C-alpha cells in the first residue's frame, strides 16, 4: 500500500521555520552535546514545539520524561510549565545526565527540571504520585515496561506520549527486539481499556494516549 505523505522536504522546513525556531539555549544545548560526543538522536524541532503545546494544554503539575540525553526535549517541555510545576527526566547514562544538567542550567530551567539518574523504570519509583504527563523516548526494548509504569502512575485523563513509534517503518511487520517491543506497546495501547490512543504521524511517529479511568 503506497500512500502520499506530504510531511517531507520543504514542508518540514516550513513547519520548523514557522513553529519550531530554536533559540540559543536549544541550539547551544545541541552544540555542547555534540562537542561532548553524545549521540545526536534528540527529537526534531517540530516535535519539541508539539510537546510544548501539549504541556500547555494539559497544564500538568508533574511531567515525567524517560530518556533525557542532553536535555533538548526537556527544555522544550519545561518552558511550558506553569509556576510550581515540575519535570522529572530519567537518564541512565551519567555522562549524558551531566551534559543535560549543564544545558538545563544554561536555559534557566534548573528550578523546575530534575534529572533522575539510573535506569528506568526502577529509577522512577520515588517520583510524585500521580503524574499528569509522561513522555517516553529511551531504549525501545523498555517501552512496554514504561507503558506499564505510566498505567500505574498517570492520573485518569493524564497524557502518555512515546517517540519513535514507527521504528523507521518496522512496526507494521516487526523483526528485532526494538521493533517487536514498540509494536507490543502499540498493541497494548489499542487493546487495554486503560488507554484511549491515537498516533501523531511525525517523521518518527509519536504515539499519544489518554489514561482512562478503567483498570
Ligand atoms: N528525549 C531526548 C532524547 C533521548 S535519547 C531528546 O529528544 O532530547 C535516549 C536516551 O535514553 C539516551 O540518553 C539513553 O542513555 C537513555 N536511556 C536508555 N535506556 C534508559 C533507561 N532504561 N533509563 C533511563 N534512560 C535510558
Ligand atoms: Mg526519539
């Protein structure tokens, strides 16, 4: 099945220019991370703008991110937090966490962003309960366990998001641990009454779901 997809090339560039222009804190965060040898696997700018809008919409008190890297997505989201609201972002790699801390500090967001070092989901046990919004963007084999954590900890009406949901197209016929795990998460979102789910067809695919009051 071949369908037209207009979100590419000049259209992506236009969307970035209109809605996702980076300021010095965002571009500087990437430059510092590149210089420190971190992988450049952050979300796309338009994903950042989308997450930021969703934070404004939900007006959460507590947001949890799984997978900080150098803090790029965290900066986009944290900027939309209302006074007193907090973002907790989990990062397993100490070096990534150190770079992210410097970037969050440089962005002037250290008062509302806490980087939680250690492997999720185990590292998430001490966080506030319940949470209002969860964004998952870490190791793909962990996605089912992050969904399970979010199911327990999101309040009814809370928002769940997971990046790289298309696995470069592999989710339709998954082979390999990562694609099989992400597909497992997508199937769970579809079949479990605890979720009301859809898909944001970004470049990489962003699963989006609301925690219902079932289960
Ligand atoms: N959300 C970031 C990109 C995250 S990249 C952004 O868009 O800016 C994925 C990150 O998840 C990496 O830094 C990796 O070290 C981290 N990671 C992988 N497995 C993890 C785990 N079990 N717990 C916490 N972080 C993990
Ligand atoms: Mg990602």
